[in-house]
C-alpha cells in the first residue's frame, strides 16, 4: 500500500511577509526541506505552499537554511545512486536522456566519486625527464622579447 501524499500548506498572499509571519515561514522552510529529497523541488514547494523561487531566495539570505539544504545533497546523491543501481540491474527502465541527466547530477552531487579523471605525463628519451637545452630556452626568450618589442612599437605608431 502506497503512503498518502502530505497535504500542502495554504499559499500566502503575494508580497513580502510581515514580521509576525516568522513562525509560518519557518514552518514552510521545514516542510520544504522534509519533502525535497523524496518529491523534488517543485513538489516540495507546492507542499510547503510557496512559489518555486522562494527556496532560492532563502538559500541566499538564510545561512541556516542554506546549510540544511546543502546537507540534503548527501541523501539526494544516495537516492540517485540507488536509481542508477536499479537501472544497471534492470529493475528500472530509463531512456537515454534520463540516464544522461542522472550522470550529470551524480557528478554535481558527488564530484569526488564521479568526476572525470585524466592524467597526462610527458617523458623524454628512455622514459626520463624532458630536457630543455640552455640555447633553446635562451633563443625562445629572445624571440618573445623581440615580438613584444615589435608589438609595442606597432601600437605606438
């Protein structure tokens, strides 16, 4: 049996809330954070009775809300990893665009685990270090100085 969806909070009137509404705002923040992991951003906003842009404003202006929202990233990342496991084992069907979005979301939520790893190594003869002879580097330095001087002369004219 599926659990019933929670009843949304009543929506406020448009405009800046009065200071007397602080308890209602805190309750809306709590409802949003409770519902966000399971239902996503839009549905959590609907259940909290707030416009979709309000949590972004709270994130910018309320450090406590920002910290609580950031702490949810771990739970959301775990939920997305479970979705990926289900797709890999065939328990869940997923189209190409959904799997691509899942990959990017996991990279954003857990960059240490899902980041791109690239290693580039340069080696010289017999696997040793690349050597730059003194003459080559001196000549390159001289050319750069000459070209810089030409650029300054041309821009002065």
